[in-house]
């Protein structure tokens, strides 16, 4: 069998009763983080841009999908475009390796359920389907595709979205295989916007979600789709990763590895690869005290150092540039402490920018991914070193920790705590929930009528 066939069978047979309890719980944590961060992003500038584009493309639709935090309704695809940009606004969405599937899958499934009235008993299986299929491919190929300039969120997210949509639509195994095969033909997305500090990456998840939905709808309608979309000579593995697709190895992992357990969460509004450097810099800041810093040397894994924008020293003019830059994130943390949105959007701080210039970034294969070794030399000749070793388990938060995280940020962003109560109620009661709780929570952060949308 082909990999598409294996995936089609796995997704079509993914029933709630067959899901391990810990997988169901992790899916609920991912839902809570996605909705919670979406609320916390209500005043970021990217959602209004995506909303304007969605309305221009698809128009307002009576009884359509709600544009969260706005109130208007549009097509399912339009809501994906708008709501994914909202959920991506702080860059604190969940992370599976180098991919951010939650910001794709949750807006897609929410819009589909609202408009088509699919039962909420299908939400968790559909969500898990996306995380599993996307996670399988990301884990297998991101090591090759990321250095080549492809963004994992876009490269594997279309297939993940197609799998989720197909499962929610209850497509059979054959049509699900066609859906993910279609998705391979619609995939792609480069990393250059990170290097240039621009915003295209904010909108990639919404486009990805729309494309995944299209892939599933085409399959449902009877599309004839490449059976060897993954392993063929011009399939995903060869075209993007330049390697052979090991169908037997990959298919054997479906339903056994449970890639959703690789999903991690972000305590700070910076790139996933910058979370550990910030934690290390916070510890060093306490040790250094008021001493003046002469220079800093940072050693990190080459995979992270080589990611677009990570080695940038500016000049910075957007948060898309600062949140990716290892030197900036370390500098702002050493100078001011915990990085927040205000600090990450202050581009003319002479103390921070001066320190950025004195930070040397050294790729070191001996340093594991998600770790950092930070060495600081002060003007008075003292030297400090922090070997911050962390793994995915350090960021694999449980539901209580995610609740505290999104509520803490909500306090900073003036989100009513009642909004978080509603999304927690929705997650707690699944599958006996009401999507009205989610919709009502986002009504609480809508701008006044006549305000900027």
C-alpha cells in the first residue's frame, strides 16, 4: 500500500473509543491553548489585515462562520484566513517540532462545526487526526526541509488540515487518502519572511487551512488523486526533503507513536527556539545583578541557529524580526527581564541594541535542540555561564498550566476572565459542550461597533 492509503485508513478509523485517554487530554490542552491565545491576541494587528482580505475575497455570509473577535460572518475558508491570523498574533501557539498545527486546525474545525453542525463528538478525533498526520511528516522530514528554506507549518500543515477536515466530514478511507494526496499538491511555504522580518508567516496558517479544506472537498467530490503523492519520484519526500520515503517505517508509527505528545507550548511571545535562551538569560540576569556586560557568547544547535532570522542583529522594525532573533531575545531579557509585547516591539532601545551587537552566536552540534549555553563576560572581568538544557517535556504543559498561562497574559491584555471561564467550560464538557461558549468568549473581546476591525 502507499503512504496515502495507510493514512486514509488510519484517519477514517480514528474513533473516540480507540483514542488513549492521555491523547484525548492532550488534544483538550491544545484546544485550550489555541482558544486562550486567540483571546490574548485580540489587539494584535494581523487579524484585521486577514479579516479585510477574507471579506474582500468571500464577502459577508449570513449564517456563515464567525470571524472571532470581530463578529461578522463569512465562508469557512474566509474564517480560516481571519481566525488563524488571530491565533498566530503573539507567536505563542503550540509547536510540534518546527510546525504550529494548532493555529491551522482549531480555526478550521471550529468554522466547519459552526456552519455545518457536525457533532462535537467528532472534534477531538478530527483534531488528533491532524496532529498525528502532520506530526508524522514533520518529524520525518523537517530536518531536511527547514534548512532548504521551507516552513514546516506550511509544508506539512496542508496535509494535516486535509486529514482533520476529512475526519470531521467522515470521509471513507479511500477518499481520505485522496484528500491527503491532494494536499501534497497544494503544499509549500518558505521562510524568507522571517529573515526579512515581514508578516507573511502570520497569514500562512490561514491559507494552509483553506487549502486543506479544498483538498478534502475535492476528494469528497470525486477527485482522482496521485496514489504515490508522498513516496513517488516527484512526491513530497523527494521534492521537498530530497530523500526516499520509507512507507513501511512511517505507516508503522500511525496510531502507535501518537505525535500529539510532541506538541509543546510557549511561555513567552518569541520563537519556539528562543524560549530556552530567554529562560537561561533570565537566570543569568539574577546572577549578574547590576554589573555591566562586556560581551555574550551563545552556543546553540546548528538546526536552530540556521533557521531564518535567528542570527539577525537588526536593525529591527517589526516584531517578526525581534521574536526570531536570538541576539535580540537574549539582549532584551538580560537588560529588562521577562520579554513582553511592549519590550519586543521597542526597536530603538539603545541599551538593548548596543548589547545585541556584542552577542556572538556560535552553532554547536554538541548542544541539543531546545538548549542553549550562554556565556557572559562583564566589564569588571567576571565571567558567568548558564548551560540551559531543556527538552520537549519542559514545555509539555498540562491543562492547569496552560490555563494559568493564558489567563496571566489575559490580565495583561485586558481580556475578561469570564471569557476564559467559557472556553474552559467548553473544553471540560466535551463532547457534551456547546460551541456557543467559544463564540461568546470571543464576543467579549470584539472592538466597539464602528471601531477598527
